[in-house]
């Protein structure tokens, strides 16, 4: 399984100088193994006693995989050999050859041939060489260094799940191949495990532990896990953030602490300094004067108010008299020649000054057009 490093939003997380041999993520089978790839072994609860209860060990055939896949596979083989009461070398070789395939089987046969006769001791030597073939160089040193210095609890991972996986990774260490002749890989001590668990926690959690006067050295690893779970993790209150354009907003957590009645009334005020007040958005990361959205709305409103309104064309008093006469003549001619005298009398007429507005010297086109249309009728 490929190793991935948890990333924080907006920050680039550099890869640790030491890559883990077995990662914190548990192995997951992405594709289903067909039933034909499993070898079933009927075992007894009491090895060698056929009258005792039976159980079945299903071993998937191994061709290649990660170091953890190999350790899981060899553990199943050991259970099958023990449950079937296999004690002789040839039977152990036969059992292993049935569950291997591909590159792994070819390597096993090559190592077995180099060892000579198929004895129990030679079988154990071949299995150690197979383990060294699967693991990279300096695997034991790098895995211990990663656990001690670089392991951190991911944000979304529960404390109990993290602690359980940490114990499992420690249990794997004795099965790592030795790096030098005569070296015997072993597990980390209890004190080392407690140091790893402490330093893997977030800094805010470690600060809470210090504030509460909890000395983790004087407690067991299980008690440390319970402390982080009950006194810190379970007291966190999820706070949803606003959703961005690119995807759903992630949830942040805030540790809620018991407050007195006097301090509870001012709890909201204590949170305000971390945020700013905007009349448009409320409590956010900017003030009203800094709000770009509000500035844009004001700019658009001013732009609309500056647009000149379309007004009707205006005329002076003399222009209105001339237009009125023209319209009146046209109307009188349509009614016949008997109205010629009235038309001649109208030649000397003009609009009275009293009809004109005292405030305006001009008459709008709209008012004039309405008057002339009434006269023409």
C-alpha cells in the first residue's frame, strides 16, 4: 500500500526524512481474491488430537506484496502448521510450497535448494532469508526511527484506533530481518511507547495534559489512551466552517471547558477578538470598512444615480405660438372654405402670457402635443 502523508489545507507538508516500512494505514484489499486462490487447512483445537474441535485456516496464495502482507501471510502459515501438528521439515516445506506462487515460490525453491536437505532447521533459515528478500535494507532501523521521531496522529483518526495500531506496529518489530550478524530485533519498551504516543498527539492536547497535571510517565499506555480520549477528545465540539467553491467545508474542533456563571456571560465577548464585525456579513475576518462586497454594491448604486434621465424637448413661447397656428390652420382647412374668415381672424392671435407658467419660460413638448390634439378635434 502506498504511503500517504496527511495534508493540511493551505499548507505544504514535507515528507519525513525516513519512510516507514509499515505505514500507519492498515492494508486494504482493493480487489476480491477468488476462492480458487485460497488454500484451506483443517486444524484441531488440540494439535494431534483428532477428537478435539476443528477450525479452518484459509490462506490466500502469496506471490508478492508489502512487508506487512508478508508478515500476515507467514502468521497464517504458522497457525496452519501448528493446528495440523506438522513437526517435520519435509511437511513444512510442502505446506509452504502449496500456498506460494509466482516470484515468491521461485525464490523459496531457490533458497531451499541452496540450504540442502529439508530439515526443520533449514526451513527456519529459508523463511528468514525470504523475509529479508521481501523487506528493504535497514528496515528495522528505519521503522524504529519513524515510530520514535516522525509518527503523528492524523486529524480524523480516533485516539483509541491510533493507539491500537501503534501497539500492532510495535508487535511487528521482532519479525523484521536483522541488519547485522547476530542481531535480534525486538519490540520497543513501554517507556518508549508512552513517549511515542505523547509526542504523536496535537500540541494543544499535550498542553491540556500539562495544565491538568497529568504525568504520563507514571501511567500505562492504556491509561494514557483513556486520558486523551475521555478528557480531551470527547470534550471537543465540532464547529462547521463555510463551504467554499471547490468543495465542502471541513469541520474544525474547539475544546469546550467548564465555565463559572460569571465567566459564562462574557464567553461570547472573549471569542470576538478572534473575529471582526461586518454589517453585511456579520462576524467574519474583516470589518465593514474592509468589506469588498459592500464597496462594490455602493459603487454600482452611485453609477446608476449618475445616469441622466431622458427629458422631453422644450419650446419657447414664440415657438409654441407658431406651432399652434400651423396646427390650427391645417385643422380649419380640412373643415371647408366657409371657415376661411375665422382663419383670417386667428392670424393676429397668439397665446396669452397668463397661460404661461410663472416659473418656466418654456413649454414642454408633451404638454403642447396634448393641447394641439384637443384643438384639432
